[in-house]
């Protein structure tokens, strides 16, 4: 019994010691030191009591100890130890929950502080409103600054599109009363000073713990300056758009690739290329492929050099229009960096018209220089021919008089005939020089090119090589032209002989063709002597040969005086042709290539068809007519006066001689009643023939005056539009020509 009872006490002591130990341990682990301290003390006291009971049992016996009390103490000790263990877990859980709650509160406070700092720092206008009936109102610093100018929200006056908004339609009120979020709200707010500011923002409702709307929060930005900038930008973009669309050229932005892929093009590109801008930007058309293949590489090289050198580029190239026409383009642009590949931007202009105008101007300048050169050489040739004619007159006149004075059996006559023949050939050379000078249009009349060719053909056949065959292709019903028969024959002879010489020793064909052609200004641009020709119908003479042809250099120089591809001493035939054509207001076109022969196309203005005058043929027969009276011969050349006097004396006239106009006037005043006729040279010093003619007519209006000149009658008659002389005789002349002129002037 003692042992059992002792075990109970010992077990109760052990349980109490455990409870005391647990209380002491939990005293430092929980946040409740007082409670755990009291439990530790009570547990310690109970341990002392168990020790005292144990001591009583060992010393006095079990009878001095209450068994029930010890059994109850054992139960209490065990329950206390177990309860303390369970209480520790409960306290620890509560402490953890408290600490978590405290941490959460701390974090919420920090977050609220951050939100407050953000709210006060953000440049947006932020309002937080509570009950909308009795609003509790909070505003950040930006809102407070704005309200200083605009007043509190309930007093602000807001407008949309010029209409004032009511208080119920404002975003904060709508969010708080309707419980809906208001986004992208924009309105103009009227400030106290009358200015207007534009606000843009959102408003959202706030909810309490039960989900009911408790207020609203709104954030707004003052976008007045932004809207002003946007408006200015729109206006600037509109001005740029109008400028880009109306500028007379194409503005572009493209990639620097093979196709020059376009990013932007204004509307002018359609006029430039025939394609719309969208066709380029959508890559349906490649701008690079429209560039002429001959220009494509040079364009790419110039852009590459400009990009590498950091400079602008200036391009000129041909571009294919949608219609198939090639356009000349001038482009100015530059590059700017854009990723790995630079972009190109610039301005493109169609300069086709300008280019053609420059080419036409250049061609016109060349033609003017050529014309001036030809005119100066023509003046020189005309002057030389005039003086040479005076010399030939002395030679031919004296030879003619000498031959007429000799008997037909005289051996000297043969030599005189040779002299006359050589002199007449020299006179032909003078006529070629006059033709080159444009002063060889003798007696214009209506004639047919076909008749000239047919009448001249026998002479042409004996003038060309035996290896050359002449062919004709004459148009039917060819209208007449106004021309001199002799000059047309000379023109035809020179062209055919030139064609024959181009064939040389080979066999070949020279074809003479005629026809009609409608000519316009463009057609005349590639011809000679076409500066003042009017568009219309022209009769043409075409001489084609199968000869050696000409290169470009020869073709350019063929009408230069004394230029020849044959041998020295030639070179007046083609310039004479040019002069004849010039004198007849015509034009020449030359087609030739080396080894492919040549074609000379001569154009003359066609006349209205009507019965043409027959070509005069044959020379006038010399008669034995003798004149009566005194003839005044006026010429500044001694040889002309000398031979002229002999001819006039042989014709039966008395002769007075004057070396210039002044001397002629003096003699005429002295012998006005005796003088039957005056032979007057046109070109003299001191007083020319025209002035002398006028003064002679002032003295005696009925005096017959025969003009004499190395130039043609038409050139001379241009100076006498009103008062027409009685006749004309061209130098050099022989006695028969002089007699016929005198008979015609005197009416004999």
C-alpha cells in the first residue's frame, strides 16, 4: 500500500514538474509573460506540496496522507501539464495571428502612404468624393492648384462642343450615382479669368464592404497645350499635304533598293508616270524598272556616291510613262539613316518639254551659226562673181567683136572661139557662185519639175558615167512650182553628176523621182534652209544613188563651199544647189549611210494647178539691126566701158561714157536731149545705180534706162518696186544680147 501510494505521489510530482517546466518555457515563447509566470509559480508550489507529501509518507506513513486528495492531485497535475501544452499552441496561434494582423496593418499603412504620395505627386488632377449628397472631398496638389483658378467641382462650368454640361452629367457625379465607370471623358472648363482649359480623364465608383457605392474617384489631365499642339500639327500637316499635292513635281520617300520601293508619293506621280501612288506603295509597280536600261546603272552609281559622301544627288535620266512614251526626268534628293539601309527622299520633275526646248534651241543656234556662215560666204561669193563678171564681159565682148570682124576663113577665129568657150565656162562658174549666194533666181515662172527632168534628161545621160543607169519615177498630175528653168536644170545637173561620181567606177543606178508631200514644222526641223517655211503641200525632187554613201561628218559638210571628197578644185556644185534652193524658198533633206548610197530630197512650195506657161526654149537669133542715136554707158570698170563702147558703135550708136553716177549726171544734164538710152551699172562708188536712176528720171522722166549687173534681174528689180527700168542685161554679155536689150528698150 505504501509503495502504491508513493508511486501515485511520485507520478503527481513528475506531472507537476512537467507543468512547471512547460510554464517556464512558454513564459519566454509567448507574448503573455504574466499568465505563464503565475502558472509556473502555481506549478512550482504544487511540486513543493508533492515533495512535502512524499516526505510525510516516508517519515510518518500513509495514514497521515489523504488518499483521495493525492489521487485528485495526480489527476490535476496530469491535466494541468496536458492543459498547459494545449494552451501553448492556442496562445502561439493567437500571437501569430496578431503579428500577421499587425504586419498587414503596417503594410496597408505603407501602401496608403505610397498612394497618398503618388496622388499628391502625380501631375494629373485627382479627386476623391464620398457621399454625393454631402460630399466629403479630397483633392491632390494638382487638383488644388487647378481649383484655385476654376473653383471647386460643384462650381465648375464645363462645356462639350460649346454646350454647357449640367452637374448630373459630370463624370464624378455619374460614376457615384450610377455606379458605372466613365472613360475618355473630355470637356472644356471655364476658369475664373475667362480662359478655357481642356480636361481629359476617367471616373470610377467606390464601393463599401457591402458592395454599395460609397463615392467616386476621378483622375483628369489638363490637355489644353496638347490639343493646341495637335491642332497646329494638323494644320501643318494639311498645309504640307496641300503643298505636296499642288507642287508641280513629285515628292517621294523610298528605300534605297533595286526597285526604289516607295513609302510615300504625292499625287503628281500619276501625271509623271501614268501610275497612281498606291500602285507604287503597294509594290504593284517598280519605279526602278521604269528607268531606262541605259540610265539605270548611272543612276544607281550616282546615288551610291552621294550616300557614301553624305551629300545630295542630282540625277537626269529617262523614265517610261504608262503610255509607252519616254520622259526626261530631273531628280534632286538625299539619304538619311533608317536602320541598316538608308532611306531616300527628294523631288522629281518632268523636264521633257524643257529638254526638247533646249535641244531645239541648241539646234536653232547651230542653224543660225550655219546660216550666218553661209550668208557671209554667200556675200563673198556674190561679190567675187560680180567683179569676175566685169572681167569676163571684157574678155567675151572683145573676143566676140574680134571674131565678127574676121573673115570666116581666118585661122584666128578658132582661137577666139576657144577664148569665148573658156570665158563662157567661167561665166557658168560665176552663175554657180551667184546661185550659192542666193542671188541666182533669174526669171521665176510656173513650171513642172517633170518637164524639167524630161527636157534635161538627154543632157544628163551624156554627163554621167557609162556605168550609171538613169531611172525616173515621175508622179502624175504634179502641180507646178514657181522657179527659174535654168536654175532648175543646173540644180538637177549638179545633183545627178554628184550621184554619178558617188557611184564611181562601179555599176550603179541614179533614180530621179518627183511627188507631193505634206510638210509640217517638225518635218522641216531636220532639213536645210527651212527656218521660215510654212507648213503645207510641197512638190519634191528626189535624187537617189547606189553609191558609196556618206558618214555623219561628210553629210554635215557637204554644202560647205570648196569641200570635196574627190580632188582639189571641186566643191562648188552642192553649195550652188543650196543657193538655188535658198533662192526658191525651198528646203533640202539628205539621207545617207556609208555603203548604202545617198538620197537628196529637194522641196519646193507647190502652186495651185492651172495651165502652166510653156518653157521658153532656144536662144534668140542675132540680127543685123542698127540703132540710131546716142547711148550713155555708165560703169565703174574701164574694161567694161571700153568693150561696151565698141559694141554700141558696131550696133550704130554714138556713145558717151561715165565712170560713176556723178559723172553720168553731169553728162546727162549736158546732153539730155541727145541721149536716146542709158545703160546703167548697178554697183558703183560715189553714187550707185539706183540713186543715179532716180535722179535721171527727175531730169527726164521718159528716158529709157537699161540696168546692167552681174547679179540677176530679180535681185536688181527688188530695188525698183515703183518706177520700173526699161530693160535689164546681165553681165557678161555679147553683142547679140546687148542689141536685143536695146531693141526691147527702144521699141524697135
